[in-house]
């Protein structure tokens, strides 16, 4: 399906995606334990807020959940992937250091050895990284909104539906580069 050269080139990108995923999921689990430790034990932490805050938190959390789902499905839809794969690819832009504006000639030669389709798949891995980061941030915001709700209501159990929703979405959106490569390969 893909060459060993491409596998080797995308390995660091895939590793970064998985590290980001584990950090975000770990932070959601941290929010749960933090809320249960401090809100559950320390009743003095809660603050009294007006009645409009709680519905606003539910609306914002719902918007994050819907935004995450819709963006994930849209960004990885067949039409978007076909559009991405049909674009011309500038290999130099993929290997240029954005800060120093220097081209990594070694990496450029490695990319030139790939077929056009494989070079686009390499580029697609960076697109998947962007998609992963955006959706995970939205998922994490859902858990953060649950944390806020638990604090303002002095009820640690308020975080549970937010955290479960956030974790379910995060596990569903785990970066699966192999299935994405298969999907893109079947589009050609």
C-alpha cells in the first residue's frame, strides 16, 4: 500500500499526533480528579453566581461538542480529502523551516523520491495533525465547562456528563493514520 520510505517519513508526525492526543485525554482525566478532590472535599470553593451562568455553560459546551463533531466529519469527508489530494503540492514548502526560512535539503530529497501520491499523503498527515488539535481542543473545552459548572454549583458530579462526552469524542477521534491512508488511496 505505502512504501517503507513514506512510513518512515510520517512516523514522527503520527507520533506527535498521538502524544497530543494522550496529553489532552490525560488533562480531561486530571480535571475530573481535580474537581472531585477539591470541590468534593472543600465546600468553601464554590461561588454564588446568577441563574444565567449555568444555561450559558450548557450552551457553550454543546456548541463545542457539535463543533468538534461537525468539523471532524467535514474535514475528513471524501469530498475534502479528494480536494486535498487533487491540489498541486509544493514540496519545498513542506520542508522549509517557518522561522528560519531555510529549506531542509535532505528532507526535500527524501520527498522527491516518493511518488506524487505518497508525497500528498505525507502532506495529509500534517493536515490530520491540524484536525486532531482543533477537535481535541473543542473536546477539552467541554470538560473545562463541566469543571466550571462543578465549581459554581459546588457539586463535583456536574463534571461527569461533560467529561464522559469529552472522553468519548476524544477516543472516537483518535488519529488513525492507516485508515486515512486507505481511505485516500481508495479515492484515486
